[in-house]
């Protein structure tokens, strides 16, 4: 039903905020967020304490670095392929032994 360009909704079709929150909550998202937090924390520890040992990362053959007077461009293509392969292997092993 419309009145002057305003859409009127019958009271019986309204959904309360509490009902909306209960319906949209997914119990798996909490577990995912906790695991993601632990992984990010572990990566932070790795870079903090082992950063000097990872100096080669980002300087692999295939990483593109262009530097001019007032312009620089960096595309770590090989490094990102390496990260992708390592993460793929880790996720494969987690799913295989789950």
C-alpha cells in the first residue's frame, strides 16, 4: 500500500532487531575469527622476532622493482606466489587431517 510516495508496511510483517540478530548469527563465524586472530598473532611474532632472517623475502628473482627520480614501483610477484603455495599446502594439510 502506498500513500504519497511512502510505502506503508503492515505491523504483522515487521521483524524486530532481536529476531534479525538471532537469525543472522552464525556460530562458525566466532570460531573462524578466533583462529584468524591466532594466525595473525603468530605471523606478528614471526616477523617481530625473525624479521632479520627473512631479509630475502621480497627480493626474490621475479619480484619487480622500478625506481626513478620521483617514482618507485614494486610488485612482489614471486614472493606472493611463494606465499600462495605455502598457504595452499597448509590449508590442504589441515583439511586432510581434520
